[in-house]
């Protein structure tokens, strides 16, 4: 399996301070062992991560159990699949490398990239998960994106391959996460990430049962436990609100405005970076002011009525 070196590797290493340290210097105890497992996972060495997780056997808290399920699903997929490069920046992993699916991956990713002004600046592996990963205990059973290295990884439920429309929606949603994360240097909050992705997939706006005025509280709603259908209503409400917020931005300046907004997170001068680093300014507020001449508080007021 070949891959193109990730030009944003420094960003990834900075965001994951354990990278390159635990495997080099060793670790002590189950928690530290899971730190090594995490590093292996983010290197997409899912076989080694899975085997080490089984040997450790000590699941440290519920979050680690959920993480193990992610590893397990990707490991089972890797064992049953082949990986083929579609073009210079796209690879496809599937147990059945059907030509029409490879063509759909390339065309859908290209369409989203074009809308958001993205020039395929990192290598991406699109993985079609095996059926065993589609279970209530799997936190990403409906599709997810992982900021791995040396490539980003998008995981799509295998069942979507039988429905071209659904496959396109899920892939467009998750590939938009790749673009948002990289264009903003991983600064975008949940509501921006999910609002952009829902807009790119073409989802219809859903009713909002309870409007959340505080961006911090809205972002926290996305972090609730989702396995087994828990907190479904409040999480769905957060997605619906995030979508409405981004639709308002899209109404004002279209796709080009969203592309400019995402790039505005990372085009700051030295003084603005100092203000953001010292919490004197919020990166989302700064980007909104630059492109739309409003901040989060005003946007939430406008859309929430």
C-alpha cells in the first residue's frame, strides 16, 4: 500500500503530543499501554493496535471501550479488504473493489472539494467498513472521519454501498470533515464541522426542538454518549441547529463564502494569533467577522430568532 506523505504532519504531531514518544521510550501500566495502542491506531496500523488491545485486556473506562470498538471494526475491515489507489490523493479500501464505487468516491470527493475550494492537499483513505462494524455498540456506525497519518481516513458503513444516494450523502458528509479540519488547522468547533458537512451532503433542514443560545453548550451537546441510541434527541437537535447556522452563512455568500470562512481560521497575522492563543479572541468569531461581519453571538441571535 503506497501513500503520499502528509504535508500537515507537523500539525498532527502537535495535536497528538504522544506521537513518536511512547513507542520510542516505552510505557508503564494499562493506561500507558492504551496510549501506545492509540498511537498505533492513528498510524492506521490497526492490526497491531487490535492485537495489543486484546493482549492488554484492561479497558480503562467507557471511552476506552468505545475506542476499542473503533479499532475492532477497522481491523476486521482491513483483514477482509484490499486497498487500491484511485488517484494521487485518494485511496479506497473495500472487501469488493467495485469499479462503480471507486468512480463514485472520486467524483463525490471532487465535487465537495470544488465547492469548498479544496485542492486535495492531503492523502485520504476511504474505507468501506464490513458489516460487523454496523452494531449499536459502535460509536461511528453511521460513518466517521479520523485525522490519521500519513493520510486522513474516512470510514463509510458497508450497507451504504447498496444505495448510491445514501453512499454519496455519507461520503460527502465525511469528506467535508477532512476539508474543514485541514483548512481550519483543526480549530473549527463541532457546530461548524457538522453544519458544513450537512450542507455539503445536501441534507434537508430538520426541526429544532430546543434552541441553544450558547455556542459552548451547543458544542458540548455533540460530545454526549451516542452508542445504543442514548441521547439521540439532544444530539439530533444539536445537528439540526448546527445545520441551520451554516445554512444562514451559505444563504449570505454561498459555497465561496463557506470556503473563505474556513480558510479565515488559518490566515491570521502574528497579533491575531497571539490574541487567539491567549484567549483574547475566539478563532470562530475572528473568522466570522472577517467574512460575514458578525460573531457567533449575533449569528445565533439571527438564526434563533
